[in-house]
C-alpha cells in the first residue's frame, strides 16, 4: 500500500459538493489516501496530466474492478495495443466527419421533435423531461440500439453507473446493475441480424464489421451507454442552469461575443460531469514523494484538476471568457474521451442553441441541486417558458 498521507472525508458532504474538500486537498495533501474511498487521490492538474499517460504504472486494466466485473472488459479497461486496436475499430462511428455528416442531422431532427412536443406545456424539468430525452435519442442512434426507448437508455445507464460506484457492496445496487446489462444484451441480440443485413455507422454495426469478438462488442456498447447517456444529459441541463444563473454570460452568447461551445467547455471545466478516472498500480513507483505498490488503487480527480489555482485565473467561477486550454474534462492521456466530438456537436451545436431559441423566456422555476463527485450534474431542474 502507498505511503501517501491519509486524508479523511465526509462521504455525504463530498457527494453533495466535493469542491471545498478537493481545494483543501490540493493545498494540504495533493496526493493522499482517502480511507472512505479506499483509494489514493491525485488532485493537482499537472500531476494528473503527467501520470495518466504512464499506462505501464497506472493501468486501466482492472480485472477485479467493478466496471470489468459487472459490464465486461471494455476498451476503457485496456491499455496499449489492445486499447488502440478497439479504438481504431470504433473510429468510423465517432470520427469528426461521421459526427458532421451522419449524426448532426439526426441530433437536430430528434431535438426538434422533442422541443416541439414539450413547448406547449410551458414548464418542465430540464433534466428529466428535456436533457435526458435529447441524450437518450442521440445515444440510440450512435449505439445502433434504435429498438430501445430513451427511458430505458437512461435507466440502464444509471444502473450501470450506480453499480460501478457501488464500493459499499450494496446487493440491491448490484442486482439492478445486472438487470440493466441483461436488458442491453437483449437489445443487442435483437439488432444484430438487422445490422448484419443493413450495416451503418453505429457503434454496434462498425464493431461487427471490424470482426471484434462478441464479448468486446457487448462490453464497448455498455461502456458507451454508461458514459454516453448521463454525461451529455448532465451537461445539457447543467449548462442551461449555469447560463440562466449567470445572465451576463448568457448575454455574451446571445450577443455573439461568445459561443455555445465556449459555454459548454467552461461548464465541463467548472463542474466536471466526469469527475474522476480510476487506475490500478501495475508496478512499484514514486510520484510526488509518495511510493506506490502494485495493486494500489488510484483515482485521478479530473474535477479537482479543473479547479487547480495554479492553472486557472478564477477556478471557482463560471466564466466563459476564461482560458480552458488546461482543462482535463475529457481526460488527458490515451483514454481521452472517444465521444468528445459527438458530445460537443450534440450539446454545443444542437441542444443549447435549440433549447434557448425554441423555449422563449426560459427561466428557472425553483432551486437546483447538484450531486455526485465521480459523475456530477443537476438532480432536478424546474423551468418555465412562454408557450
């Protein structure tokens, strides 16, 4: 076990708002063992940026990790050549050209339908009624599971996320995760004959065309759903909340002094929908005065790095004029988020401009609570607009 200093946290307070604790850690113990998480946390941006690339030491291959055990070994839990081969196989789905030529039009059509249906109501929950559905419909197209409802897409995504963070070993959480992965497998089984006869750019189809093993295909689909649903959902709702809460920032976008992409990327830095990434120590190593032993568990805390006072002028402020160049919101190493181009397109090119254009007078209609530290976003968000 590493000889890192021990830093105790209050798990409930950390889930409600991790940033005050992470700020203290950056100042007092930037690499520290947290007993409540049974992991050593890297909290400074440069430490994360440098060490995440050392895959021979901080390995993504975690055979006993919850993600691998519950969802199968996907490409995110592979390193080196094995990871690169699967990433290359899925590139036809998530390349910038495919996003522009194939997915963008589908994102626009689905979002247009969703907003047209909900506009007459004059009120909704931005998370549950709008962002969740926009994200779910987009993910149905990208994964190829068009036979799954957007509601089921969100359910199985959340179930897997809960399972992968079930460090307390709650049997109900584990059982629900198994139910969710079984649902995904059934939907994959139903779509495989269709996509064999009529291939397309979807993740399921391109993996089949590349001849990947069935276990890899299924594990990578589950990976895409576990991250590709909740993160865009949380980011769409979160950016809307941030802009409505900071009308000066919204005015900059509306007046053409800033872009929707700037708003999204600043929010991703400020609130980090993906707050951390776990690693397994593969060999004895020293970093920052701490000696790590094989099989130690490490968390690279992206959310903390994105508020590093040494890298950002106003780290705790939402300011779309801020330089987000040092941001590690999408990761920093070879596991840089494969869906980054699709996320930027869905959120910045489609969801944000269409929501503010088609829901005139959009305003918050109550308090907005956020939760989570590994994954973070608004829990509910009542809004109203002029029908």
